[in-house]
C-alpha cells in the first residue's frame, strides 16, 4: 500500500483523472443545472437529484463495460479517436446547432434532456477516465468516485471556473489529447508494430519517464484543430446575437 | 451623436470606466449615445442539447453583471442601451464596435479574470489591437 502511494506514477495518474473529471463531469453538471433552471423551485431539486442519480448509474455501468472492452484489440484505437474528438469539442464554443428539446418548464422534458445528456456525457467521461487510468483499477474507482461529487455539487463551481479561467478547459483538452495518444500506442494491435517499425517514436526523459511523440502529436492536434474550428466558426457567425435586444425594444416602446 | 461603448463585466475597473464617462460626459461637445455591453464566456462544445437554457443563463448572468453600471447611469438619468453577447471577450467587443459603428471605447484595463489575463493577455490588449477607434483605458 505504502509502496503504491509512494509511486509518482500513481499521483500523476490521479492528477490526470481529476482534471479529466473536472472538464468532462463538469459539463454534465452544467447541463443538469441548466435543464433544471426552467422548472419551478420544488421540481428543480427533483430534476437535479434524479438527473445526478441517472448520471452516476450510467457512469458505473459504462465504466465496467469500457474496461472490459478496452482489452480487445482495435478498441483502444477507436477509443483514442473518440477521445480526440471530445477534446476538440471542448475547445469549440457551444453554438446554435440543432436544439431538439424546447424548455417548456415541464419536469418530464427536463428529465429527458438530462437523461440524454447524461448518456452522451457519461460516455465522454468514461472514455476519458479509462484512458487516464491505463487499466489501473484503483485509479479507475477513484476516478469514478471523484466524478460523483462533481456532478452533484459541481455545477456552480464549474460555471465560475469555466468563466473566469478558460485556461482550465484548454488544459483539460490538451491532457485528453495526451492520454488519447497514450491509448493509441498501447492498443494490443499497435504496440509491437510501433516498437519494431517506429522505435524513434519513443523518448526517454529524465524525471518524466517514457513518453512517445504520438502523445505530443495528440496535444498539438487537439489544440490546433480546436483553435482552427473555433476561429472558423467565429468568422462564419458574423451575426451577433444580442440577448438583451428584445427586452429593450419593449421597454422603449 | 458620439457613439460610446463601455464594455462592462461588473468588476471594479469596469465600473470606474462607467463613472469616468459619467463625470466627463459634460466635456463632450456632442451628445453621447452610450452603449454598455456585457460579453459572456460561451460554454464548451461538449455542453449539448440545452442551447435555449444556456442562452437564458447567459442573459441572466449578463443582467447581473450589468446591474451596477446601469444603476450608476440611471442615477444620472443618462440614456443608454445595454447589450449582452456570448463570445470571446476581445473579439466580440471589436466586432460590436464595427457593427454599431462605435466611435469611442471606454473600458477598464483589467477585468474579473485577472489570472487568465496574466497568462493570455488582457481583453483590453486585444481590443486595442483589433479596433480602429480611440480606446480610453481606465485603471
């Protein structure tokens, strides 16, 4: 046990899992809080409780499934690609897009919004945490444990953090790119092939340990693609939506 | 009419910019057309399916951030228009200046996100780079 705790690899892994959780469980908490906002106060509490319980159950089930599946060949490869996609999404601001569900102030609609979001976002989170845990079950359970209070109590804190320190999101996305790279090179199919045909990919750094150029490539890819898409969206969306426009017109009339 | 924009995030610096403009309003020969603008930071793209609710959230937060500035202007019976826009602060302010043909920007040097500003350069720096109109920075 003490040996386990004295191992820096464990602490690095734990740090990675916490950051991944802040960005990927945080947004889940944000969705739950936002969906519940349109409800009357009593129902808000219900929606938040049920939304959080559902998110946690989905997370536990998906984690168990994910751990088993990631042992299969090629699946880490798919997981890594998914993770890169998620990381890039983090850097692209939320925009109009399709908004299937209208907020009608109805408890059932709110719960449906929350459940759909829970499923999608738990999947994001589980892939992220599984990648950062690298098959270590203790880290995996800790990761699951950390995400639960974040979902239940996190929304206000996360909203503030995202607003004041957007750097956290960028850092989280970069970390996801890094662990995606790591996941890619440890896929059972690729691991030997990379070692034999591309040995130069491997770098040994004092203190840091063994890393691969593919991990660095993951970070560069995520940040580059995220920035590019965000700036392209900003250009396309020349129209500015003034959220205070309607009420002012009615006031001046 | 001289079109003046004051970006406001509710921080002390941004409110000092509002106070300065109120104080110096009489110095301008032309009457002022005052715009106060709050820019809300967008949610990351992984926040999905709640677009309407997030707009409502940004609107409410924007109203909160603007409240004090509006009180100051109301107290002097100054006419103004207020705006809330979601986006990256510096770019959105610059875009607003072009869009509304603003002739003068009055803003705080440093907003609420002090640490982020130290790392990535303040919103004021970005606005200075991006707009062609005079910018009055208030400490």
